[in-house]
C-alpha cells in the first residue's frame, strides 16, 4: 500500500512541476518591454503560478523518493 501511495505522490509532484514550468517559462516567459496594465496582470498571474507550483512539485517528488528509500532500508 505504501508503495502505491509514494508512486502516486511522485506522479503528482512531477505533474505539478511540469505545470509550474509551463506557466513560468512558456506562458509567462520574459516580461514585455512596455506592457499595458492587463498584460502585466496576466504575466504576473502566470509567473506567480509557476513560482508557487514548481517548488511544491519538487518537494513532493523528493519527499516521496526519500520515503521510498527509507522504506527500502526498513525491509532489510
């Protein structure tokens, strides 16, 4: 059961990381040189979504990998 849970957490973490990467680097990209207020709001939205979801995804993946490693050590 623990194996399935950690696998699901890894998948969720990877998905969150990919969504954050897409929002931050593809959708937001570089800020415009002379943007309108609407363009600035949209850029900040995508940038903040990416800035929030990427570390959460990385944290979930690393935590679940550590749990898998510790679970492996306990079985021996």
